[in-house]
């Protein structure tokens, strides 16, 4: 049983060295964020919170939606200089169609 214990610690150390993002996973939180994409490729929420977008496939796809409102599902990574979001999914929020409804259309 002793040899098994002596193997586990080195394997864990090698795993953390090769996959450092696993060590940071405690600091990552899955969230849904709604906001607008600015020219710096950041998401600005309605309350003014700023999220930098991580450069991954989905995050890079957002660059063409500058100025648009979006809803993002992703992992938020907290860092000393702010927060970043690793985008997993996103959708464009379309403005609701507003129509003037006449209660008495015959009165035109």
C-alpha cells in the first residue's frame, strides 16, 4: 500500500504542472451575462460591469457583433485587473417589435 501513496503525489504534481487551468477552476464560475459588445471586444452590462472576452472560438465570433446586445453563457475568470469571460454559448438579443395597437380601428 505504501508504494501506491508515493505514486499519487507525483502524479498529481505533474497533472497540475501540465494542466494549470485545472488549478484555476476553483476561481471560475459559470454565468449568464447580458450586455453590449464594445470596440475593445468587451461586454458591458446594463449596470456598467465590464468583462474582457477570452480569445477562444466562440469569443472570437463575437467580434462581428460590436454594438449589439447579446446574452453570453460562459465561465467567468476573476483576475487582479478585472474579470474575463470564456464564452461557451451566445445569442443576439433582438429588439422587441413594438406596434401601435388601435383599440378602435374604425375611428381613423
